């Protein structure tokens, strides 16, 4: 087998095949990392083999060749492809990822718009996978996920919505257009480090925060070409996260002098983040089909601003006097929003999901 030129060689269990019967890459794409798969059985059914050919002109880097002396079924083949995809940071096509036991660790049907630059960490003894640090090798990837350890059969997978790597501003709130969604398996209680390569993020700045559902994380390290958030926990197995910048987000995160691990507050029953604990908020139903209600107690002056994930203002409310305030509204379906409540004693930020 010769790599890096136009010569092609096929392999069997016994010999190198002649050029006349070699087969080119089955799934080759221009400049995009791929996991190429070729299945073929011997004409003589008593001697099954798989034949693979690599090459075809131009430079071609091959990281690994996996050879099986039998024809793999679809499920087994998907396990092998999934293990290679996690190891090398390659996004498979419109399919789900399987672990060695056949469990779905990334469900394509549930990923929605987030099946881009899929990457992850995990440990799977059945496929001999031990991946504790991962970054997608696909174009415009900026996220690296790492952890010190994981239990057997644990996976944390993430994909993004393919939105631009730029912040959109409305007032003092700035949120990165690109969002990531995780799908986790047996990772409850584990912490992760997320590193963002800021070289390709427009106007990244030095006041970045990480927004994970209802939590705000301050960076452990920022400077140069990257920002690192450590001690990150994901409240659910399908959490969303992105970056915020400057303004209110940074002030909220610093309001209790937090140092970087978990954000500055406790999660309320409805999923809010209590920053000052001098007043309470409640938003319901959450998730909602469009109509929502928001209640604030223990504050005299209240201003509520609803933002979408791009940072655009969707609604504003104000109220004065008394200790209880009630607001209602409607939002377009199929989106995630953030509600920031400002009072005389502090601020709270909550996530609102509209199905």
C-alpha cells in the first residue's frame, strides 16, 4: 500500500491485490476528514475477506486502517465508525453514534440543528476507547472538551448549530451566535474543562463568560488565543451552552465574587439562577408552547428583558411598587430565550425554552 501518490494497492488477508482490481475511496470528500468504509465479500463464500484500497492521486493522510477478516453487519459497523469518529474528531453523516454495547451516545434524531462538528469524550471498554480530550477536526471548530477521568460507559458528546462565530449585541448583553448542545451518558457528577479557541471568534475580547443553561461560569484562564472554563457541570443530559461577553453577564457572574468554577447562584425549582438571593423569581410553564408567565417577589422596582440566543431583545417589562409583580407574554416557538430580571437588590437570569 502506498500513500501520498497516485498508486493504489488493495489488501486481502493473503496478498496485495493487483492494480486492476483495486477500489478507490468509497466516501472521499475534498479536504474534509472522513471515515471511509468498504465492505466486500469473496466470490468464494468459504473464504470471506474485506478488501480496502487507499490512494487515488494527490496527497492523502491516513491516520489508521482497521481491517476485519469478515463482513461486518450494519450495527457492528456503526460501532466501529462511532469509536473512530470520537477518537479523531470526525463528524459522521446523518446517523447516530453507538457505543460498544449498541447504546446511542449521540442520537441524530434528537440533535436537531446541532449535528455539526460533533465531538466528545468517553470510555468504552468494549471498543477499547479511552478518550479524555477531544476537538473536532472539521472546519471552523473552536471547542475542546477535556476531563481528568470518567467512569466506564460514560460519554459526553457535543455538536453545534453551525451559526456564525460572532457576538451580537443589544444593549449591554452580547451572546455568541454559535450554540452547542450536549448529549451525555452516565456523566452525572463529573466535571469538564471547555477551551475555546478565540482566534476565529469575532471580537472575542477579554470579558467572556460561559453560559450553561441557567449557570454562568467565569474563565479560569483567558489570554492569547484561548479561554478556558474548568469545573463545568451540565445540569441535564441535553444542556445547551454558549459564550457571553461583557456587560450584565460579567457583572452577574462577579456579583458574589465567584472565581470561575460554578456560576454565582443556586438553581431554582423552575430553572432560574439566583444571583443575589434578595428576591425570588418564577417563570412558568418552562418549557412552554409559546405563552409564559413570570413572577417576581420581594422587590419594589422590577425591569425584565427577554433575549433570544443571538442577544436581540424580544420583550421588556417594568413594574414599581408592592412586593409582587406578574408579567405574561408570547414568544415564537422552537427557540431558547433568556430572561434577565433587574431589581434594586440585584439581578437574576433564567432560561426559557419554547417548544
